[in-house]
């Protein structure tokens, strides 16, 4: 993954991946329509973490998780031995709406900065101090519907993984990895995020089912606001975010 100077890689259409995505789409649409499905941000975002019932090999009945991106990860020693259930990320027309409990600043950051973040740095406590509570090896995005520029693609800030990685590796240095989840990273994280937003270019991760992208675990990313017609079906992407040991994160 260090051979990706921008901090992400995009993979062209692969029929093996398209077959998997077709099967996943049916299951995802059922999850979205299920009673009690939790839509947030004014009903415009469904963050179905671990909502896809894939097997530990990533496969769905009759459809193995396969394609150039999976083989690339395997050759690089990055494919996990056991795949988690994938996240089903759905975004509906009008994203981002605003929930009653959401502050104006939080809503603005989601609207104007795509809610740019690095996975695993979760807000802790009422003061929302950022701590490394989850260590993900990478984020693999698999479009289940066509994702165009106006349909809330993921934005990945090109080269941001270097800025974020350097800042957080420095902040964690000196402490053993088992203590990393307790270290307050708020200041270095916010400073590095500011620098990345100011100096890096957001690149939309577009694609149709069968295409794929992977972003480095330190790459700043978010969800672009919906810009297409304010009606119609949501766009749906499946994400795999395999966990790795904390010691391998920085
Ligand atoms: Fe994310």
C-alpha cells in the first residue's frame, strides 16, 4: 500500500467483483428497507456497520469475494485471514440532513468539508476527545450502485495519509501500542487534518458495481454532499475495514 503515492488506489471493472456486488446489492436493499433500519442525518445516511451477512471469506452464497483488488491485497499480504461482515453505507438524496441533536458546527463540517475524518479515531466522552479506539488496516470500497460525482461519492484527500501518519505516529511514539487507545490525539489529529484540508486535493471515488477502491488507513476521507436530483433511490457502497493489531497501525 506504500506504493500508492496518493494514499488510495482505484481498480477498474472486474466481472468477478461485479457478480459479488450484484448479490450484495439485493441483501443491502433488504437491510435498508427493514423495519427499524437506522437512518441518521435527517434520514439521509444509513451507516450499516457489519450489516452485510457475508461469510468469513467475504463471500456471499454462490459468489466468492474475488477480483483484481482482492488478489492485489492478497499478494501484498494485506487480505485478512477472516473478513468482517461488510458495512453497508447508503446515502439518500439531500445528504447531509441534520438531526435535532447535531450542532450547527458539526452539520456545517459535514456539509462543507464532507465530514472529513480518519477511521478509528473515535470521539470519546462529552468533550469528544479523539482516541485511536479501532485499528483498521485499510478501507476497501465496493460500489453496489453506480456512484457518480453528484451521488455522494467518498472523497479522499490525495497525499493526506503522509501528513496524518507523520503527526499521529509522532504523538503515539514512546507509548507501548497497548496504551495507544488511551492517548488523547485530539490536538495533533485536528492540526494534521487542518493541514491536509488546506494543502491536499479531494478526489471522488467514483465507480459502478464491479469497480473498487482501497484507501490507506491514514487517508483523510469523507462523504460528498448529494448534488443530483433530490429524489430517487440511494447510492449504496459496501465497505470492508479489517482490523489489525494496534502495533501495525502507526
Ligand atoms: Fe470513514
